[in-house]
């Protein structure tokens, strides 16, 4: 049974709430990663090209980004729980639609609508954590959260690859629909309302636009938020292009693609594990700066490997894994600093942060799709660009007054 909202607001946070959020986030991660081993096979199946198939990724991420701008303030108005439940039910329905898609256009539409539904997890997960925990505890929860959800993308492509080989690509979406239905029931049953006071004017046009305008004018909030969004551009460049590079160009069997993907996610798991412990001893700013330094160095190493024409499965995955390790430290710390600069209006802040992050992911996915030429250079250049731009947005925010 869901814990009473009043008890949550008094500080008695049920221990199962992080586990519940992890289960929802894991299901949402599956909506992308379970499907990736099928990507290189869909051009032939539907009689289209790789760039068109990659729209099922980039448009999904774009819808994921824009949907949060509405769901964040909506959750301030009506509460976190009802928005969560309705959106997750939509996730289950769009998974069924994807499984039944008769052509590539239908699959693109289903995947885009799925992005609108699954975005609730991102904005509401941040909002619930911000509702319940103070700054240092938020950093610890986010790092533990990242450590736990790292398991899902590590195993999802492995499972998805075998499901594809045994039953075909549609079976992955059937499995996804069942999982989405399960987490919908869990949230409906166990998630309490964490919003202390509903903001009845959150959706008023002036407030709606003004809340985002205030955040856009905050150099600190936007600096930390853009830092995370740009890094996701590099990550989703791999999620989108990685299967084509490893399976098509480097000859990795479809069912084994998940093993290489798991190595990358292992970097994120290790990063989240160490962040959870180091945040007790080091300042948030020091850990954030170290994460950015690691991702910048690894992006440069990846570009060097590609320019030296030394691309092989492991020479590709080693710097990518290090890049993702750096991202783990950034994502455990940068959102804490961003929320600290946002002040009131947690729904707006969570929505804007989620929008920027997924817009960055969508941009990275779309860029490698447009530049796709069968080589690793567009991917490496996208990762290097995301690393450089993330540093460019971090330094103006670092040390600036919170109100700036």
C-alpha cells in the first residue's frame, strides 16, 4: 500500500521509493536499449535506409524532451502520482502499437508517441527526489540510483539481441509492453503523492512561460543543465550508431552486441558506485570537475583511435567506457547544483533539465544519423564535440552567484 503523503512530507521517506523509481527508470531504459540490436536489420526488413530507421531513435528522444516541458508543470498542478500513472499506461499502449507496426512510418509514429509517454519518468523521477531529500542526500540517492539503473542497459541489448534472433524484432516490443504494464500497476499501487502543496496556477500561460523564462535566464541553472545535456548527446550518438559500427562494420554477431554494450555500462556502474562513496568525503564541485576531466580526455582518445585508423571492437569500447564513467560522476552532481540554483518550482526545473538532457541526446542521435557513412568518424567527432561543449557550458556556471 502507498505510504500516506503526509508521512512522506514529515520526512519519513519509505525505503522502497528509490527502488520503485529504479524499476520505472529501468523499464524506460528498456524502451530504447532492448531494441538497439534490431536497428541494423530494419532497413532490409522495411526496404528503407539506415537514416530513416534511425529516426525511430532521434524522434523518440525529441518527443521525450518536449513532453517534459508540459508534464513538469502539470505535475506541480495535479500532483506527481496521477501524471506518472497515466503516462506509464500510455507507455504500455505505444509499445503494443510498435509491435504491430506494418511499415517504417508506423513504427516511427509509435516510437515518437512512446517518447511522449516515457518522458514522465525523467521529469517526475527528479521531481520526486527533489521533493523528498536535501542536497547531499539527493546526490547520494542520484548516485545510488545511477548505479542501480546501470544494470538495465548492461543487460538489455544482450536480451534484445537473443530475442531478435529467436523471435524477431517485434517480440522485443511485446516484452516491453508487458514490462510497462507491470510498472504501471506498481506505481499506481505504491507511489505516494510527494508534492507538499499543489500549485493551482502552474499551468496558467503567464506562469507556464514565465517559469521557463526565469530558468533560461539563470546562468547557473542553465550552465549545469546544458553540461549534462551535451554529454547525453555523446552517449546517444553511441546508442544510435554503435550497433551499425559493431554489427555491420566490425562484424560483431547481433546476439553478442550486448556484451560490448555491457562493458560501456559497466563504466557507468563503477562511476555511480564510486560517486556514492566519494560524495561523503569530497565536495560536489570537486567530483563534478573530475568527471568532466575524465570524459574530455576519453573523448580525445576516441577521436585519436579513429583518426589513426585503429578501430576495432575493443579499441572503440575502451574510450567509450571511460567517457561514460565520467558521465556518471557528472550526473550524480550537476543536477544537484542545478536544482540549488532553480529555487522554487521543482516541476518547471525538473522539466527543463529533462528537456535539455533529452534534447541533447536527440541532437547527438540525429547528428550521427545525418552524417552516417559507415565509418566511425561521425560518431567520434560527435562525442568529441559534446565533450568540448560540455566544458564550455560548465566553466561560466562554476563559481557564479546562484542568482546569476
